[in-house]
């Protein structure tokens, strides 16, 4: 009986840890998005690049289909591949945006933001059931 209770406690702790990790990760992505938006609003290229770096760093936790699926709700694990593909699209859009910012092509960089938001929204739609 003690082993069962200990096992349940460990599983609960791991679940809470994963949940805390996800919350911290999403907060960092949100901070990155805010930095990008503020950078566009206030003509601050460094702010945009800082935001891109924050999101790229946070997105590294979803390095493959298994890692992306780890954080999906139990009933949505089958959508891990779609979630992972969203993270790859996010990376691609961020890379493109960075190249445009560095080249001074801010309008093109802002167009890349649409790809960033599409990727985020796609994954959130899966996780939250929108």
C-alpha cells in the first residue's frame, strides 16, 4: 500500500513539475511576443531581435514529436505531430523575421509575425480545444 501511495505521489509531483515547466515556458514566449510587438511599435530593432531570441529559447523544449506531445492533455496526445509541426513553423517564421530585421526590411519582418501568430494559435487551438 505504501508503494502505491508513494508511486502516486511521485506521478503527481512529476505532473505538477511538467505543468510548472509549461507555464514558465509559455510566460517566456509571451514575453518574447511582447518584446517583438514593442520593438515594432517603438522602432526598436534590438527589441524585436531580443523577443525572437526569447521565443526561440522557449521553443527548444519542443525539439521533437515526443517532447511536444509530452505536454498535451491526455485526450489530445494523438495530435503531437501537429503540435510539433507548429513549433517547426514557428522556428521558420522567427528565422525569417530575424533575417528581415537584420536586413532592415521591417515591413517584411512584420509580415513574418503572421506566421509566428499562426503557429502559436494552431498549437493553442489543439491544447485548449478552440
